[in-house]
């Protein structure tokens, strides 16, 4: 039977791993639960340039979060792979029920993060994995020598588009505005890259093809004009990478905690409305979602959990 832990952390992205480090280092019996590999969205980032102390020339999200996980484990944080299916957060002991076991703790940190948002257009689900992707680091190499399209013009989209130029013959950003929203440094890199081009004022209406993605149907948001992009006949397919934002992984929390557009409301110290339950990282309402802010959230949440427990001894 599982013990009653001092702290259970749900999610092993930067917020969860930082919480695991700080919780275990504070002497709390700490369990990190994650249904997949550690690192969350950060692990899919090809290059990390804005995390203090990151190795600028070679640091990837995967390498950074792998070191975070090892550091948390070095202080005694335990990690288990399980998909949590229900939560009971009220009371002195919290219960998390997963596919493989039941886990209990006196405090819980919710660090479930967010997942890539879909376009919601006809054909998207049909061609996911057959031309449509949400992770350039994961799938970019499959499109070596092909033409690739990237949706959106924010920081993440432009970063991923630049990464895709390592593999694709040509990378075109499709954006519903007439200018990019990314920071100037990224824009400068994009506009100076000979492999990159831009389709402005455009939204995707639908996707089509025979077994693989071969046609993208566009609508001009200003004129309403409909146009089509078709795959090169010799290529036989094209790639479409979607980076239109994130949706919070909060399905288990509906009706259990106050949410704002799916994100958990907390105070500045990561407290939720339920005593002993905290939230950290991309899952909470906040103005900036970055690796560094997620890690800070996790550290604060763990220290607040330690104070909560100390006050009850």
C-alpha cells in the first residue's frame, strides 16, 4: 500500500520538477506523478536561450529538464508514471486515483501544465500525424526536403519555424495579421532567413489530401477570398505545424476549484481556495508562461506546502 506522502506533485514539467526539488530538499516525503516523460512542453523546445544559466549554444528543453529531474531525485523526490483519473482534494489527506494506483498526501501541488491548442478546422484530426503536427522538435526531421507551413506569428511559432528550416526546403508562416507578434530578435532572424516566407492576413479553412496532407484551403481575413495551397507533385505531401496557443490541462479540476478560462486561480504564493492544495506553472492564471516563471512557481508552491505542514505539527 502506498504511504501518505507529505507532498504529491501532479506533473513533471519545470514547475513540478522545481517543486519536487524544493520539497524534497526541505525534508518532505515527495512524490512526483506524471503520465508521460518528464519536462512537459519545455522538453519539446529545441533551444533554450532565456533560462538563466542555460548553456546558450547547446541547451535544449530536453537537456535542461532532464537535469532538473535528476536534481530533484538527488534530494530524494520519487517519481512514478501514472495517469491520474480522479482527485479528492478536500480534507487533511488528499487522494489521487490513477490507472495504476491510489496515492495520498497531506499537500498537493497541481502542475499539470497545458497542451497545444488545435485549429478546429475540418481535416485537422484526419491528418494529425499524417502531415499535421504540434511539435517541430518531435517531427521536424520527418519533413526533410519538403515544404512546410507554420500557423501563427508569436514567439513559439517563429522559434519553431526557424528550427524547421534545418530540415524543410521552404518554411512559410501563415498568420491572420499583417505582421508578426514575435519579439524583434526573432523577427529579425525570420526575415533574414532565405528559406522563410510569409502569408499574411490568412486563416486556414480546411485541410485535405489522399492519406496524407496535400491541400491547405485558406481564407483572407480582410477580403474573404478563398485560395488553396497544394503540395508539390514530386513531394506528394506537405507539413503543417500548428502553434496557436495552449489549452490548460485542467479537465480533472472542473467543479473542484475556481477556474478562469480553464486556468486555476491562485494567490501570489500559489495557494488555491482549498487548504493544502497549490498550483504552479502554466496551469495557473498568470501573465507570463515561461520555463523560468514555471520553476519559480514550483519553488514557491513547495515552500508554501512546507509552511502549511509545519503549522499543523
